[in-house]
C-alpha cells in the first residue's frame, strides 16, 4: 500500500452546494484499489447528504447498519472491489473465515446447478451488456435465495469494507419490500441517486474511462485469479481520484 495524505476533497453539486470530504488519499503512483478507502468515504458522505435531504422532506431512508434486506440480490461490483473482497474473505480470522469461504463455494455450486454460473462468468469475461437479459438473470439469481457470503446472522460482516453498490443503495420504503423485491406486492421506493459512484467505478480503469467491467460479488473468490491478471494502470494517487470524481460527474473542485 502506498503512503497516504489527509486530503479534503471538495465536491461541487452543479453549483447548488458543496460537500467537503476528508479522506486519506494515496500518494505517489497508485492503483485504483489503493484509492478505494477514499472513494468509500466519498460515497458515505454523498449518501448522508441524500439521506439528510430526504429526511428534510419527510421521506427518511430506511437503509442503515443492521439492515440486510437487499443482501440476497445479485450484487455486482467493480473488479478492484471484487479483488479486495476476495482478499478480505481469505484474511478473515477464524472461526469466521471458514464459514465465509464455505458460503462463497456453496453460492458458486448452487449457481452452477441452476445453470447460471457459465452465463455470469461469460458476461464478466466478454462484457455482455444485454440489460433485458441481465434483469432475467437478476430474477433467476433472486429465486435461488443465495445470501451474500458476508452475511453473518442477518448482519453484514464487512460493513466497513462493503462495496460502493452497497453503500449507495437507498430506499424510503420499509425493508420488507426489499426482502421480496420481485413479488407483485413489493413496492420498493428506490432513491434515485444524483451520482452513481458504483457504476462509475466499474467504468473507470484507474486512469480514464473503460467499457464497464463488473462481476457478481458471490464470484469474487472464484474469479480472483483472473482479476489478479488484470492489473490496471498506476498513476499519481491524487490525480487518479480527481480523474475519477471528474468522470463520475461530481463537479470535482480539487483538493486542498
Ligand atoms: S457486502 Fe454486506 S451490505 Fe453488501 S450485500 Fe454483502 S452483506 Fe449485504
């Protein structure tokens, strides 16, 4: 890991207001993975801003620590996040490590039995962007009822390290609607985020835009070897964060 420096990122929301986020930015040449802790802080700050605005309108966000109602959905993460989560799972202390690794294996086995594994790997390897098909796969995945391998007694076991997609998911409807998201009775009121940081990260290679590359969180361990073979560019850390925020259309106003 490169050295880091405390940096205030100034996020400008189209001139309407600004958010200052204190992060530890990697110094010197860095990989995108090195910037993830800083990007997680940005995502948390953006979420808090959205939640505060909605609370002010009498529509409080239901999501928070302890809620895992959406953790059985097909969670798709960027490559550096998948690699980070795979390493995290391997480095967990016992006795938790064995259970988490076992759940990853079980998830892959169940996907294979259901005939979904090859398609998910193909979508990852060949960057398939058929969103209608993706919706079908989401439903088929949901029907299998596979909990995220990091769920421990109904609580996220890696909450501080959860990926961007989990940080930005927000609803104002009661959690039980997320827990039966594909049923006709479910009325999930998703918050339309002004910024899709998770999507932007999947479309960014560390130096600039790339065609979206992402994979199901449950396949992070299975595909770890492939991910290691794809090291992205290394550039100056603060410059990388600035480029990413610019790409994510945050109206980045620089560090100070
Ligand atoms: S990483 Fe945590 S928050 Fe995200 S799906 Fe898994 S258990 Fe849920």
